[in-house]
C-alpha cells in the first residue's frame, strides 16, 4: 500500500510542477494540485511536508 502512495505522490508532484509552469502558482487548478499532493503527504503521515504546501 505504501508503494501506491509513493506512486500517487510522484504523479501529483509532476502535475503540480507542470501546472505552476503553464498556468501560474495562483491558478485554481495549480492550487488544487497542491491540495492533492498535501493530502497524499498527510495520508503517509508526512504532516510537515503537507503543511509546506498550505
């Protein structure tokens, strides 16, 4: 199960980085990607990493 969270994390990071480049950091879709990544970090118990995205 941990492997699945790692895969999700990698995908969310890729999406977030691309959206930042293409759409801007404040675009709603970029913010949504950041929220998804933060949720993934929280599910893994990585609260500090999640907090950095908020």
